């Protein structure tokens, strides 16, 4: 067995619980997810996703959507594609 090292980190309780539920539905433990993340950082020699500061237009969309403004609900995928004229 490979030697292991312990990681101690603090996070918000609600965030931890929600993420653990998602990982459980994927059949994955928190430890497995952290190891995947670490392996991707090592492989890519950086974060495995872009990290950017949102511009003012993106921030407005975030705020509006959190407040339920400008959202369109579709009954199914066909309805969505029809509304998008696709």
C-alpha cells in the first residue's frame, strides 16, 4: 500500500454536506474526489478548470438568476429547443 498523508481543511458545513451528497450519488467518497483533483492538478500543472473574475455583465446575470429574474421554464427538451428556434 502507498504511503498516505493526512489533509485537514475547513469548509462551510452546508457546502460539505451538499457536495458529499453529490459525490455519494456518483458512488465516490470525498477522499476519492480529492485524490482525483490532486492528480489532475499534478497532470496539468495547475487547476483543472479556468479560474476567472466575472465581468459586470456576468455578475448581473448571476444576481438576476438568483432572484429568479428573466428565467424561462421549459416543459422538456423539445420545448426548450423550440423556444431557442433550434
